[in-house]
């Protein structure tokens, strides 16, 4: 893919290039559908199946559990297989699994175990898609355009976080919560069609001699992370903040709808408006990195935004919904900016032939905490109540980035881009 110097890049940047425009269109479309499902799926459990807080949290856990079960071998397979083909198969599988949920509801066979299995299978396809995408993007856009590509994709994903929950909530009121899940299935087919339209350069195969056994290849990915102190520190912070935030996410619908009596449409709107912060964070990421440096931007995004999560459990009925919205807005702005810095650093620092394994090892450590966070949230909500559970998780989120102050991250302007010699 052609890379343009910043001074001569056409208006619109990467979006003026065919391959990235197609990739961005497909990913953005499926991101809207997935954001709708984050509201629609728990609403199906709450309103259709009368599930309690623990079961709703378990539903979120099931979506992320595949990272713990198969995350590491998926990294090896992604480094062995063509990554675009892996993305295509994952999109089609996701569409089929999600379409089965409304079909089960319309034929009166939908139960909570069926919904949990659907969440588990969709999560499995998501593991393959996530690892393959993060390994494929640096190949498609090149190192010079990786920051811009990540920022644009994060911006559209953030827009999806705004539009998706609101649409999911409104559709739930108008046509039932399963309607949003059906639309999500269709968006994965749009993503698959866009992938079919790409004309990328041939993907590099595994490096010479890089086909030892599964365990050895997994160890290579983990070993690369263990040799990099920056990667280790960033992974620990991301794991703990994900544990806390996804625990809050698992409870937010039942907190707003059941505990506070917020109508589903209003709950979706509140969640969506709070997600506007993610758009701001993605839009400012490249500019902040150029002005302050990628490492400084990463550090500030984590430390300054975290305390605002405490506004979420302060939220509630009436005017207090504004507190919930404001806390979500600022926390997501910081988290999204941090994500752009992290993905760009990893994409430019890790050798291409190891990128799938390193991404999988990183994601299993980070995303593997999500089912634990969701399950913990359900346990806390069942024993202490929903609001105290959110307070506990918010406090953990606030303290999670503090260890960064003891690492070399606080002395760097920019993250390194050269890969160390093994």
C-alpha cells in the first residue's frame, strides 16, 4: 500500500486509499452492530429471560472467556495462516452465531443456556478476528501510516460506541432487543464483503525455520514480551483497568434499568452519549502524540482520566444520570487515547512474523481478565448490591495506573520503534 509523507498526504489521508477505505468501512460497520449488541444482549437476558445481575454478568464473562481458553494457540495459528482469510472466516462465523439468537427467540426455544452458548461462540470468533486484524493492519498500511490508521479506526469504533448503544436501546423498545442482534449479524457480512474487495500485497509467510511445535511458538511470543519491560508494564495496567471497567460494563445496564428505573431507550442514550469521549480521545491521539510524544501521551491519558470513573456509581435517577454520562465520557477519552498509543507501539515494535503471537499473548493477559471482572462484578452485586459493587470496581480502576510512575515510562517522550535483537 502506498505511504504518503505527512507534508504531501492528500486530504482524508488513508481514507483516500482504496484498501484502507474498504477496511475502515467494513470494520466501522461491524463496530456499530457490535456496540448495539453490548446493550441488546443483556436486554434480551433482562427483559426476555428475566435474568438477574449474576446471570447478566455471566453473559458478559462468556463473551470474553475464549481469550482464556484459546487465546495463545490462536496467536500461533494467525501467524501461520493468511490473516485476511482468517478475518473473513471469523466474520461469517460471527454472523451465523448472532443470527441464531433472534431465530431461537422467534421459535420460542431461546433460553439462558442458549444465550450463553451464543455469547461463547461469538466471543470465540472475536478472538480470531481481533488477533488477525491487529497482525494484518501493519502489513496493509505500513509503519509510517500505522498511527493514523489506528487513530482513524479507533475514531470510528468510538463513534460506534456512541451510536450503537442508543440504537440498541431504541430498537429494544420499538421492536424487541433481538432486533439489534439480527442487525449486528448483518454488519459482519458487510465487513466480510469489504475484506473480499481488498487488494493487498502478498502477506509474508512464517520466517524460515519458524515452524516448531505449538508450545515453542507460544513461548516465543511470551518470551518477546518478557524481554520488554515497557510491554510488561503496559500489559499489567491494561489488565487491571480492563478487569475493573468491564466489571462496571457488565453491571451498567442492570444498574440503570433495574436499580434506577431508567427506560431502556434512555439507558442506551446515556451510555451512547458518555461514549462520545472515546471519539474525542481517538481524534486527539495523533495530534497529542506529535506534540507531547507517544509515551507522555500514554501516561497522561491513563493517570488524568482514571479518577473520573468514580462518577459512575454516583450516577442514578434524574439529574444524576449526568454524572454517569460525564464519568463515562472522560474515562473513555483517556482509555481510547491510551489504546491508540499501545496498538501503534506494539505494531511498530514487534517483528511481523511474531505479531500474531505477541498480540495474542498480550490480549489473553488483558482480555483474559474481562470474564474474571464480569464474574467478580456479578458476585459483588449479588452479595453487596449493585451500587457498592460499582464503587469497589471504580476504586480499583483509579489506582491501577499508579505503578506506571515507577517505570521508565515517566521519563520517555516517545516509545521506541526499533525491535531489540533477541
